[in-house]
C-alpha cells in the first residue's frame, strides 16, 4: 500500500512511518515541525536527542535500503494539502498532525484557539481533499480516549445502541471531554462521521489511550532514528514523568488522590494498531471506531508500578490536582476490535523493565527538574472569567 503519515516527524508519527516501511508499504511523511517549535516556546527539549527529519530519513535508507518520502507544509493551508495528496496518491492516510497536549490547550485563550483552529481546520482540509481527489482513500485518524471523559456507564467502541420512549437507535457514544484539546478531537470525530455519511468516504477513528514507551524495534536500530521522550508537565505523559522522577531520586507526584483511571497502550502496540487498521480498511461510507488501548490503570496504580520496577526506593507524593476531573469514577472500556484484527498487547511492566529506565538513565543529565511540576491550572482561567 501507499501510506501517507501526517505528523510524521512526531513522537508517534515517526515510529509509525518506520514500522509501515519495515513491513513493506510505500510511505511518505508530512510535517510542519510545529512540535519542535513548542520545545522552543516551552523551553524543554525531548529527553532523547532528536535528529532533523532529513537526517532521520537518510539514516533509514542507509540502514534498510528503503526510502520514505517527505512533504513539508501545513494542513491548514488547503493548497498544500491538496497538492500533497494528489501527488502521492495514497491508499491510506494516517493522521497524527495535531497539537496533542491538553495542558497546552488550557494555558490561555490564545493556546485554546490555536489548538482548535489547527486541529479542526487541518482535518477538514484533509476530508475535503479526500472527497474531491479520491474518496477511496482510507483515513486512519488518531483520536483519544479523552473524548469520552469518565461516564458512569461502560464505554463502547464509538457507537451506542439506545432505547428511548420505546424507540431504538444507534448513535455516536456521548462525549464529555476534559480540555479544549480533547474538545478539538470530538469536533474531528463528528466532522469525519459526517463526511463518511454524506460523501461516502471511509474512515477509522482510533480513540487512543495514554501512550508509553520510547522505543520500537525500528527506532532502536540507531540513535539517529530515535523518537521523542517528553517528560514535562505540559507535553509529557504521567508515566514518563514518574520514571524520570524515580531515576532522579525524587518523589513520584500524583495529582489528587490518584484514583483517576486511564486507558494505556505501549508505543509498540500503537504502530501495530495503525498497521492493522490500514491493512483492514473501513468500507466506503463507514465511520469505524476502535478504542486503541490495552490496559486500564489508575494514576496511583501507575505510580506504584513504576515504584515497584524502580531499582531504587522511591516515595509517592500527592499534589493538588491542577485539572478539573472526576476521582473515584467508573471506567470500563470495550476494546476488542483491534485484538480481533490480530493485536497481541505488551504489558506496562515489560516496557518499564526493558527500555524506559535504561533510556532515562542514559539521558538523565538532560532533565530540567523544574519542568516536572505542573504550571497550567484548569480553574485559573475560570476564576478569571467569573471575576
């Protein structure tokens, strides 16, 4: 297949492109390097050094003999998006190219507007390009489990069968996201479903849990192929933060009482899920949804897992939660679709032992400890508005 990976310079886009190339697909990546720009804005780099995209591409071709194409531009520019899709003629488009951090979207009005404009407009341009150039292109879009929030019912895979006043219907599962970033993903999902229903395009929406891990078999071949390892309180995941705090001998900082439960997935499973979705496309007119996660754990359980795997004794501390989110909530998620396609999940403890601690120790000298503590407060904006 010919597969175009949007956001192909990023944490997940880059290893996905390598994996798809490794298994025999013809791959091109597209990026506007916005994620690298956020590093300059926030003053925090990836823990692992990241080579320029062209260096990465040359290294991959040197090591494997396989080339990956590159398009540099912004999806919010419709002309670029149309020309890229027309030129590459993909069978599938994997769409990672969005601002992905909830805290970043909650910094202030400017960051909220940027997040929603960048994410929603870019996706709309992709949808129009597919509909007008080739409706057979299969869109594989990275959503997030955060779209659902924490409902007091089991979370189905995207759709819900309901009965109301004696009548039955199948509707998109209700969404209650927890940030302007997650709201942008909800807008995407509704726009994509609309495009499938009205224009007859085909799409798979992958509502992904929190991704952990830094290495795949492909990125581990050479330091030049490394992907990002974000640890700061804005772009870093809670697991990365805990591992780094453990290596530095600092307390693992849990927000609130730690009972908030999240879906998790290993980065190796993420790239495999993308492969499975691309190789088993949705039907024309189908908006297919998979919940892309392999485990559910509370934040407290994640901290305890890291502490148990740490070679050194660590303590767990609880901070006032900067977010507005439920604690002690129901969380039971259906996530069978990708397993039925052939996914064989990795376990969280395996990844910690195999790679994360070793990588963290190797680059611990690059950590900015002050970046580990939260600086964005969800309620600060609300209090300012009410004043």
